[in-house]
């Protein structure tokens, strides 16, 4: 027994998943770190004792006060609605286009370089164009948030659809399966794990795009609320809003991660099914 | 069997046939060029014929002429272009150095890895730019808040990719290294870093894209100089020609930066040699 243990170098870690203690350590570590950072923030705020550096309690309290104002609530619900619309469009349109493109090797080879070129442009600077053509309102913001998320969705789905494994395809050919059956039974299940990953990644990008244009065009929304407080130097309000933004981002993404884990376990190569 | 007995002639299904080399006599790169030029021509035509108002859409030829004019304008060069490129370079250098160093730390310390990995996994779901207003209140409008936000935006993608690289050392190589009694430093320079290079390079390339986005987006939202500010200002003061020229310049700058840095990084990537 002892000889077997000395062979394994300590650098190669084999996390023991069955051990309950290590599971608890894995789960608690990020919580400890987060609490530590919040504690550090609190301590710094106490030491500085400055109005431009409030402690966490003040920030949360300011957020709760703001949430009682009708105007602020309108801004928050406005952002949520715009995010929901643009993200749904990203998922439906992006996945459909990407999947269709991935089915044709030739056209995905021809179009992908263009998409990658557009993708590498910092998209924010194109926002004035959206404002020029769609006006200073919800339409241009939704359109831009959609534009921020749709390209990665298309690119990831193109790759996912093109990555159908060769062996099942050959089997399908010898069984003379129709094209529709091949897509339903082989290509789609194979692309599902990548699709769930894309769902999670594009959510972040869509939210980011929306928040940036709300900061820029400044009519309403959370981004506008954030920027509005700069000249007033109301740090408690700003930090409270940032906390709200973090919560708004983390709740759906945590759910999407759980979904991603389930789908990956079920459909990835070597999975149960 | 079924092929031999079937009356229909057997045809290999489309999903198994190799990709056609050309469609209508054109290879995929040629099609990419054709599609790109066609889009440009459509914009030029729409603007010249007056389908879209000249105040909204400037023909690409005039965009290019104005952009060339800006490049000879020393005020623009020293006031907008150089500061932005300098900030992008600084962000990239800091995020790259910090990112690789942080990844090494995470690779060394099991607890740090457990504590940060779940947080890093959801990092890009949170719109990092939301903290920009906080920094503007703390440091004022200027270089410091832009640098902090851009580094924060770019560093995480470098960390996660580099960590993948550090993890990619094959277990057998580590065993061999132990058998050869490599010192920690020898292991670092002879095994770990060379093994990690391809993933680190991939992370740095993404880091550059994120640095560019970070700098231009923050300049765009709120700043007093730089390319992002130039476009925002041109939009607010209805200088449509300048706005389009600025956008075109940013596309060109982003493209040149990507290509040159990718070429430089490709040189140290042994997988591509």
C-alpha cells in the first residue's frame, strides 16, 4: 500500500469525490472567500469612514430605500423587460441561424470568417448607428443587446452543429435514415451540451450590452440610474445598484449552470445515455 | 445487403459527403470576400441613391476619405488615437501579466482554486462595467478608472485559459520529472510553462480583444479623450462624418492589433510551428 502511494506524485491531484469532508471543503471555500472580501470591504469602510466609501450595510440599505421609489422600480422593470426580449431573440434567432449554418460545411466555412471579423470589433462603438436608425428608446437598446449576444450564439451553434460525430452518421447512412431523422436523432442531441453552454455565455454578453447602452443613451433603466448618481456622488446608491445588478445576473446564470450540468451529464460522450 | 437488393441507385447522403471545394466556381474564402464586398457596395448604393438619408448613413468611400483625413490631423492623433492605443497596450500588459501569475497561484494552491473557480465561472455573467461609476466617483474621470475596469474585464479570461494550460501537463510527464528529480524551478521552466504555452497564448489573444473592448467601452460611456470618446462626442454633436470615420478607424485598429499580436503570439506557440 505504502509503495503505491509514493509512486503518485503530489503534483497530480486526484480529488477524492466520495469523501464527504473534501466535498464540504469544495463547497465552503468560495463562500469563505466571498465573506472574507465583504469583511475586507467593511473593515476598509470603517477605517476610511468616508461618505464616498460606504460600508455594505449602508449600500444595501440605500438599495432597499431606492426600491421603494416608483421611478427606480420602473427603471429596474424596464431593464428586466428589455433584457428578457433581447435574450429571447438571441436564443431563438441565433440558435436557428447558427444551427442551419453548421449543417452546411461549405457555407459555414464561407461565412464564419466574416462573423469572426465582426465579432472582434468592439461592438459598443457601433451603438450610435443603432441610435441613428432606431431612435433614442427601447428599440435601439433591445436591438443592441441582441446584437451583443447573437454573434457568439451563432458561432457556437455553428460549431456545435458541425461537430456531429462521424460514426453515428455512417450508421445512419447504412440504415438509410432521412435527413430530418439524422438531424433530430444525431445532430441535435450532439449539439445540446454546447447549446446550454452558449445559453449561459450569451446571457452575460446580452446583459452587458444592454447595461452599457443604458449608461450611454441615458433615458431610463439600471444603467441610467448608475450613471445618474455619479454627479451626485451618491456612492451608497451606486454600490447598492451594483449589488442589484450582480444579483440579477447571478440568479439566471446559476440556474443555467445547473441546466448545463444536467444536459452535459446526460448527452456528452461517455454519459449515461 | 440492402444496397445490393434495392432498385434505387445508392447515393451517399449529403451529411457524409466531403465538403465541395467550390460552389459556382468559388472557394469559401472567395465567397467570404464576395459577401463582404457586396455588403459594402449595398451600403454605398443605399447612401448614394438616397434610399437612406445622407445624414444617417455616409457612403463607405467618404468614411475612408474622412478617416484618412483624421490620420493626418495631429490633434486627433495625439488627443484621441495615441491615448487609446496606449491604454489598450497598458491594459493588455497588466491583464496578461496578472492573469498568468494569478493562474500559477491557483495552480499551486488547492484552496485558492476551490475558492475562486466557482466565482470565475460566473464572472462574465456580471456586467463588470457597472463598477465604472464607482471608480469615477473615487478617482475622477481619467486614466485610472478606465485602466482598472479594463484590466478587471480582461484579466479573468487570461486566468481561466492559463489555468487550463497549467493543468494540461500529462501525468506521465510529471512522473518522469519526479523520477529525474527536477527542482521546482526546472519543473516550471522545462515542463510547466512549455506545456501551458498554447493555452496561455489563446488566453492572451482573447485578453487583447477584451482589453480593446474594455478601453473603448469605458471611453465611450464617460471620458474626456480617446477614440471611444471621439465617437460618442461626434454622435452627440451630430458630426456624422467624423462618427463613421472613427468607427471605421476602430475597426481597422482592432483588426491590425489582432493580426499583429496573433502573429507574435503564434511564434511562441509550439503547436503552430
